[in-house]
C-alpha cells in the first residue's frame, strides 16, 4: 500500500504535536524528541487541476527543518538536478552526489503520497519533475536559491525549457560522469536527506504520523 524507500535521518521524531495548516506553502511545527520544534514546509506537487507546477516554486528552508512534498495526481517525481543541467538527475552529472529523488509517485487508491526531506544546510537544491516532459514544460522548483546573481528560478526554468528544443532530454542510466567546469554546486555530500516516503491518509499531519509510526 505504501512505499517507504528509506530511511532514518539523524532525526527520529518520537512525538508530533502540530498545528496543521493545509494552505499552499504552509509551515507546520512538530516537536522533536528533545522537545525542540521542527519546522515542516509543505510543497504541493501539481494540484487538483493536474497542472505541471510545484506550489510554491521557490522556498527558503533553514538547516534542520523539513520540506514535505505532497503529490497530486497524476504521476510526478521530485528529483534533484544541478542548476546547469535541469531535467537530469544530479548523480548523472556528479556521481559522488546521491541527490534527492522520490522516484515515481503515482496516487494509490486516491491517497496522496508524500515525500519528506530534511534540510541539512542551506545550499541550493534545484528540483524538477522527471516524468515525461514535465521538467521541460516548467515543472521545476528551488529550495534556498542563491541570493542575488544569475542563478534564479527563472533562469533555471529557462534552461529547462531549452532542453526540449535541443532534443537533449534526460538519458537514464547514463555513464556520463563528467563534472562541468565552473559549477558552484556542492561537489560532495548533499544538502538534504530523505526522511520518509509513503502514502499519507489526509495531508501532512496524518502523513507524518503514519511515517513515523513505521519507524517505531
Ligand atoms: Cu510531473
């Protein structure tokens, strides 16, 4: 019924007491095991109209906070790329980076799937949907975009749109390990880690409860 594609983060939430807010881009608070509050921001992946967008498309997330992607029908993914190569998994470009990748998240029995990541630091996380041509059509978002400079959501989206024009779409299983010069992306490690990936019943609160119950 659910897929739980990993894994413990360093944070194990024993109890969650939260004020649920279902509005787009909302932030909820959860109580961690040490009693401190953990912030959880929600990003909608598509919506009830099946639009090819994230809501919101740009957020800032502090280190130690969490971001939960909530998947609306149809099948979408949340996949990390580099800024320079949108629509391509970051580990195709940088083999030493695992990268965030939810994999396909189709709805099951009309239940919403969620995918939650822990933000480990505030380096940029450029994200896209790897389903079909969704990325090229603008289904991209960024967490902690650089302040100032040219690496903006708009330029990332423009690069993504050019992928289809060039016909150089993502190749799966690529052995290409070339790291393009001049990149400012992290060369090692990841700015975030996956907390959980599963089907939730009704929104963030239930989803988080379900997820953490699985960990106990
Ligand atoms: Cu999509």
